[in-house]
C-alpha cells in the first residue's frame, strides 16, 4: 500500500538495487508498515531544471493509507531527505515530497480494495 515515487534528473547509473532496498526499508520503518507492502519507484534521467539549472533535483510522492498527517509528515521528511541527499546528491532545497494519505476504499489490491480486506 505505501508507494514512494521519485522522479529525478539524476542518472540511472546512481539508482542501484541497493538504493531501492534502502528506500524500501526506510519507507516501511518511518510509516510503521510491513515492508512486504512497500513499493519504491525511481524514475531517473528526467529532463528537469530547478531554479533555472540542471543540478540534481527531483519531485517525489509518498502515498500511504493512514500514517500521514502534519506531524507524521515531518518525521517522514526527516528520514527521506537525508537518505536521498546522501545516496543521490539531491539537496533538500531541490526536492519536493508530496504526501498523499489515501483511504482504504481508494487503494486497490488483489482484485478488490483494502477496505474490503481490512474493513
């Protein structure tokens, strides 16, 4: 159910399987969700500029059912921003993360929705 999607101008060569695994663990940990449900998507090599230059930058979306709110999002940001700067060289002032809290009825899984599965 949690999905972290990053679109960035960082080259694909920097997006390793190890990085994807680190992001998956970080998302599961900060959200308090089982990693077995976490999806991480990184879309590298995008034609992007931020503030008129093409230094490393990106936009991201963190979607989950519950666990997102004003205070929770600060905690999630404090986990994700340093990891992305360390691993991909994207400074915090060149990345937006949009947090999307979905209801169980708005997320499909196994031919139904999480509302049907979890009530």
